[in-house]
C-alpha cells in the first residue's frame, strides 16, 4: 500500500508498506522424492515493512526529509534426514524500528551539501537447533570427512545500529564536478563497533557530448546477525570492508542514445570465513539453501578478495517507436578463505551479455524481447563413486554457458479514466535447459543436473486507474 498527502506547498507526507507470506510444501509421496528432498530446506517466511516519510521544504534552496520505519521477518527453516527425523530447525524473528533524517541545501549555485543519519533499534529472537553433521567434503590433511558440531541457540536480545554522513558537491570551471563525503557506522552487537569511510568522485566534461568519471570509496557492511550469534567467538567479527576504484567514459550520440564504458577494481577484506571449513568464505555461501549455509559455526574476519572488470553499456531511449539497450560485462572475482588459497567466486560468470529492446506500434501495441548470455559459474566436482567432494578442487570446474530469450506482446485499451492492458509473455522461448548446479542423488547414487525452468508462457491482464 502506498499513500501520498500534500499538507501545503512546503510539506508532503508519504506512507509505504508491503507484506509477504511464503510457504513451502514438499511432494514426498515416493521414496525417490523423499531422497531428492533431503537437501532442500523447508523455508517458510512471513514479513512486512512499513514506513512514513515527511518531506519539508525549508526554503527555496534546502529541504529536510524525516522518516520512521518498521521491519519484521519471521523465518522458519527445517530439514529432515532419510528417516524423516528433523536434523535442523531455525524458527527465528528479526525486527527493527528506524528513525532517519536527511538534509540538503544548495548554499550557492555551484555548491550543494547533504547531511544525514539514522538510528535503528533491533530485536533478535532466535530458536535454532542443528544436529552435528558429517559433510561430504574431505579434509586433505586427514582424509576424513569434515564434521560440523551441533548448535543450539535460544536467544532473545536487543541491539542497536546507526550511521551518519556528510557530503559536499562542488562545481567549478564549468567542466568539473567534485563530490566528497564521509560516513560513520556504528553496530553494537560486535566488539569492534565504530567504522569511518571516506568517498569521493570527480566528473569532467570534455565536450557537451563527452565526459569522464572517476570515483573512490571505502564501504562497510556489517556481518549478518545470524553469523554473529552462530558462535560465542563470532562477536570478534568486524564489518566487511570493500575499497572501490572506478573510472569511466560517457558519450552522447544524440538526445536519446548514450554509450558508457566503465572499469572497476574492488578490494575486499575482513570477510567472515569458516574455521572448521577452511576453504569456505561466506561470500561463497550461496544463500540459505542448506542447514550448513547459515554460518552457525566459528567464523573469523580473515577473508580477502578482489573483483575487477569492465562494462560496456549502450542505451537507446524511446523517442518515437523504438527503444533498446545492450550491455556487456567482464569480471574476474576471486577470494581467499581461512586456508589462504585463492579461489573463484561462486557467482563469477566472467562475462554477461544482455540485449533488450522493443517497438511501439501506435498507442495500443508494444512488442519487446530480451536475450541473455552468460559464462558458466564455477562449481566443485563431485566424486561419481560416492558423492564426496574434495575441497582441494573447490570451484575448479565450470557449468555450461547460460542463455535465454524472452519475448512479450502487449495490447492496451485506453478509456477515459483508466487503461486496460492484456499481454502474452513467453520466457525461454526456445526451451533451453540451463544447468543451475550438479548434485548427488543418494537414491540413484549418481550425479544429476539441476536445471532451470524451460519454456514458460504467461497470459495476463492489468488495469491502471
């Protein structure tokens, strides 16, 4: 739900809220389905966010934005073994209330300043029970399977986070735009609570059509709350740090067509890594997919990494009837975990090509398409004899190339006070079975390819009032 209210010419109020209910059910009618579902978590979640924002114009050159927001999520994860005994349960709640202020003022025609900050009160209510688990990963030093100990967590606590920032933008010599700022972050739940990060950027106008852009900044991200409470020692974790170096060029062919080329380098440090699984950095944890992907173990902020690459982006905005964009990116992303060995990121596709566009026929018809091509993500090979994994070969293999074409046609019916739109949308029109991952099937005792959906047609109607 969204609502806007204009009090007067200087004061505006906006309310936003949304909620979500997610429930998962498994088809366990056969023994094979039960075996296939062993590695899949029950993942039920209820969540909502709601906030109210007040924007006030202080004078013709400055304004203040105040907001208060509430966020809530109830997680429920569960996993069972082949005897249908529950081996993992996470029934937890995370919620917070945040107050935020942002102030901006143009103190001269060429100078803009921005100040702001926020404070957040967080409630964490965790009920977690995880049995000891012998992983399918072999320790090369011992030849034995790696064992993660049992974890039981019953915690109900309050904590706090906050940040403040200041930024100034200065235009000079009609060609240069310099932005410089600093941000302060505070987190109460870990031992090192305070972080300061400077940032700056420079835009240079060479000609009315050609410009250069440069940027540098330090960015901090606090560890996930569940990582912090996963072990008593995890309060020694620090905020994850990333240093960004960016340079780019932009060229305007005309009022509707622009080309940008940008290169970047990101230097990561203080990333949480597992002590028990020395090959694992949490950046490669692939979300909450199994009971061992929550970070419920001893973690230390010893992980490092580098991401470098470039992106080429060409955009044709809609003028009369044709619009579209093409982007190509190349990346090289590697991390070092607790053992100090450099490995590829789980999500390092190396190259990604996106081509999308459309054609408007009059006021009522529109046709569009999108094509995606991406290099294969790295994965760890599975022993075809017993399903075990040797982490000496972690992320040394590569999945097949991903590609997909989607098309869409829309027909609009415009009435006096509202518009009705009908559409047909066909995703993956040539029904390519892209491989998401390879996994061990304990029932068949063989490696299987877990594939994305094939062709998916959709017919729909929407109304706008």
